[in-house]
């Protein structure tokens, strides 16, 4: 007789599957209310106790009390931050991954996982124009992807410059780099050359000017560019910065966590040609490539270099690392700041294989097209105006005469009425409106209703 916690409960299984079936069948997915419907403390009081509780009762508590207090990031009305729109196939296969108890740590344990995940990584690398042999692993998100790749870049840079104090080395970054870049460099104890941008776009010309004015340019070991800023969707001068990095023997990292998915866009992929220069590149399938949270594709130009820096060493892990470099089997644990990991790349792989790359190209393009149409609608209105031209799938706009408090009241009102989840942002110190399109089922009529709500 096994432990009671590990016994199969067919009734609970049916209840969970029925909940999942209902959720998957929702069309559209409701927004729900987030903090506007925060669970009362008494609803959670005393739930954890020695003897446990009826599982179906707890499932009902989740369904009726907890779930409505979470804004559905996969709703077509979720237009704040960066949304998430996993395909039905990816959600279903995420259930398969969970129920299978898959470990995605090493080739020894998980060669079936590794083969499939690497196929998806290679497809992304090829689409982005990275050279043959590029590879890496799926990590939890852009923050860990940036931290992992910049750890490799730091160590490579230090090894090239043994004449320098290790704490004096720097990366060139822009003023608009994602906050995770600054946090990663803080953790790594690496300083920056922060370059003033040309209308928020990091360019080769701006970099060259900053280096020419800097008293210690020899300390710069790498360049960090952004392929689609989170706040405005701006794509840096990837080709110019990348060619400068190649000419100067500097590490070139591209943070494409959000915008890198536009390599699948017929109208905008040309903006990303500079990825071919990258030593490391990240893009989050859980953003604009329609995978469930949490999933970031981390890809290195030379994975062997990354492995030498990041592979963890311990007696019990020796079995994973026996032989020469050429004989290594592929261990995802060797390419990021992680060891144990779930097979987080498989839902994306399954969706990509079953839906086909053409469907991905179409879905990515939908968001860009809707952003451009939204710009037209705003320009036609007499009370809302663009803050700057739309870029990728992000639109920044202002309601004439509104201040911060009015934007927040409007945002809360939209959510209360279950129209949309749209939150304000700041642009050059001013509170403005922002819509981030991602879900291909977000419609022009939804946008019109949002804009109409700002009329009064």
C-alpha cells in the first residue's frame, strides 16, 4: 500500500479535467478582476491543517474565489504590460508536461525533452539569422536569460583583458535598456557606459560618440541592445551596433524578450537582421510566440563558451559531464543560471509543430497591423492623440487634458466594466495611455470601445 498522497483519485481527476475543459472552451477568455476582487482574509483562514481538506471543495474555492481575483493575461482584452496568449495546443501540452513529471535538466535523464526543445531553439535561431551551431536552453524568463548570457559575456571579457582590474570592465547600454539588464549587471558587479539615445533608439553613431568622449574605452567588453523596448516597442540599431561589436571584438547581446518575436513578421523582420551578429539573444515565447508562462529562449552563438562558464560542477553531477567537450551530450542545465528545470520549452515546441510556422507569422502580424490601425483611429479622433508613432505592437497615446489621476480612474473603470485591462505608463516624465497588442483575437471594435470610453 503506497502513501495516501500518491493514490490516484478518479473523481478529483475528472473534476480538474472538467475545469480545464471549461477554461479552454471560453471564447473569449474573460478578463476577471484582479485586485478589484481580492479574496477576503476569512476565505483563506484555517485552510491548512493537519488532516487536510476535501480536494474538490478546495478546487471550488479556487474557481469561485481565487481565480476571479486574477486578471486573465490571456484575454484578448488584456492590453497592459506585455500580455500572454498561449495557443490552445500549448496549454493542453503544458498539462501533458505536468502530468508526465518531466525533468528537463540533462541529456542523461531527458534526451527526449532535449531533442524536441533543441528543435524549437534551432528554428528560432535560424529564423533570426544566427549561424549554424547556435543553441542554448529555455529558461524561466527574460530576466534569467539576460543574467545568464551576461554572466558568460562578463567572464569572456575578463579573460580577454587580463591586464584590466576585473571590476573595471563595463558594458555599453542605452538609457532605455530593460530594467532586468541593470539588475543583472548589478548582480554581476559590472559597471556601464550608458549611452544617450537618438529618440530612444540606441544607434551605432550614438555609441561611437559616447566611446570617443569616454576616458577609458578600453574597459568596454560588450554591447547590449534591445530588439523592441517594453514600454514603446522601439528596435535599436541592431545591425549597426552588431557590426561595431564584430569589428571591435566585443560581446554583442540582444534582449528581444518581447519584440524579438517580430522576426516572424513579414513587414518588420528587416529590423532584426542585425541578430546575425549576436553572441547571445533572448526572446520569450511566453510573450509574443503564444506559449504558456514561463518560457524564455536563450540562444548563444557559441554554446561551448557558455557551457564552460555556466555548467555546475559537483561530484554527483560528474556523470553528466564525462568526456571531452566534443563528446558532451546537450544538458540544458549547462546554459543558464539554473540546474533543475521543468521541460518548459515543450508546450511551445508542440504548438509550433502542430500549428505550423505560417500560423505564427500570421498571428504575430495581426498585432502589428492592429497597432497601426489603432494609430489611424487615434489620429482621426479629436480628443486623443499619439505620443509617438506606433512601434511593433505598442501604441502610446494621450487623452488631451488628462492627468495621472484621471488615467488611473479610467483604467479601473475599464476593468470594472470588463471592457479591457489597459494601464497607463510614463513617457518622458508624463503619464500617458499605452496599449500593448499581442493576442490575435483582439479586435478593432474592442479598440474603438476603449477609445470611446475616453471621450468624456
